[in-house]
C-alpha cells in the first residue's frame, strides 16, 4: 500500500510545484512589464525637443505650473502617452481574445478585417464628408462593429467557424482596403495628408478631450473579458468540450466578440489602425508568461509596451520622425509572413 501511495504523493507534489512555478513566473513577468510601462511612460513625458528632468515632470503631473514644461508635458506629451497606453491595452486584449477564442494566431482584428472597416469609414468621413474629431470616431466605431457582425454572421455555423471567420475576414478586409485606396485616389490634396496620417496609425495630435471614450471602453470591457477569461480558456478546447464543462458557448462567444470588437474599434477610432499590435501582443505575452497561464492581462501590458516603445523609436531613433504604426508594421510584418508560411506547411490553422 505504501508503494502505491508514494508515487501518487510524488506526482501530486510535482503538479503543485509546477503550478507554483507558473504562478511565480506569471507574477514576475507581469511585474516586469508593468515597470516597463511606467518607465516608457516617463520617457515619453521627459523626452522631446526639450528634455525635462523627472522633477519637472512630476511637478506638472501634481498640478504645479512649470514654465515651458506645463505646456510641453501637460498639453502635448501627456495625452500622447496616455493614448498610447490605453490603445495598447485595448488592442492587446482584443487581439488575444480573438486568438484564444478561435485557437489561431492569425485571428486578430487587424488581420481579419475588423479594423479595416473602421479605417474605411474614417477615410470616408475625412475625405468625402469632411468630418473630423468626434464625428469621425463615431462613424469609425459603428463601421467597425458592423464589419465584425457581417463577418461573424457569414462565418457562423458548422464545425469550422473559426477557420471560415478568418478567411472571410481577410477577404472582407481586402475589399475594404480597396475602398480606402479608391477614396484616397479621389481625395483632394489637403484631405489626402490628413487621411494618410490617420491611416498609418499615429499618436500625433492626441488630445485629452479625445481620451474619455477609449478610457471608458477600457475600464468597462477589459474587466468583462477578464471575468470571462476562464470560459475563454475552455473555448480553446472546442465547443463540445466547453459545453461539457458547463460553458454557455454561444452567449460567451457573443459577449467576448462584442467586447473585443468594441475595444479594437474604440482604439482604432482614436489612433487609427496601429498595425499588428493586436496581432503581436498575445503571442509575445504567451511566451513571456509561459504555457497554461492566463494571457489576457499580460497581453494588455504587452500591447501598451509595444505602442509606447514603437512611438519612442519613431520619434527619436531615426533622422525622420515616423508614426507609431510604421514602426509596429515593420515589427509585425515578418511575424505574419512566418505564421502564413508555417500554416501553409501544416496544411491548416495552427
């Protein structure tokens, strides 16, 4: 009897040790990423045409008036840095939610056409309707959600909904990109510059008054996704297994899709389609925290790090200043090509 008990006890001990190791690794990884977000946030506030010391930045943040710094930090840099964090959070959560739910790293809002819907509506608003500000954001949000609904309804049904959704989304995105190209060709010169800057994904011109919609979306929807994260992980096992575990599959999937789409659309409407942040944040976070660990919150932090770091690189690493979307596009395109090649060789979704 003792001979049978000892191996079982040893196995249980190994399982518990493995679980503790995963928890410690996740906590350490998230702590490091949180510190990195704070460091990059501070760098964005300190660096610019004029470099301000940390003491001046803290004084401005505390509400004191500092000649020069109050305008540069409080009016120009602070909205830009906050927008970068919130957009990174939104894109990271949206991307990792889709990738986990559909069990495919290609299932990201910027790959399957959802942000293309928001982009097409924004370009239409800017170059045809000559709207700006809140009106453009509202139209981009509505169009992005409508695009997601169309893609979801077209792909729904059968046993391979995830694969069809990705393929249909890529096709819809290609059509919408063609619409954008047509609108840009017909645009006046003065509208073309504004639309092109928005299309690349940029933090230029960020204002505090544009932040509340995105902030509210992040505050409301990120906790919702976190509450559903256990059911989301069950969906990775397939609909049948998730149903056997007590998950209400259709309701959970609809809530997750709505939350992820809304986050992606609010972020896109605020900053433009910052390329590949939603696509990269989840896989990077999963590698950092290790297998079997919840990835939603780490992906949010990773998204914020990506946007902050890419914007700093775009501003200061080259002779020419580049929008943040150009830098993230350079980082994400090779990984997308790698995934497509790997998926093609395997003959299916990865």
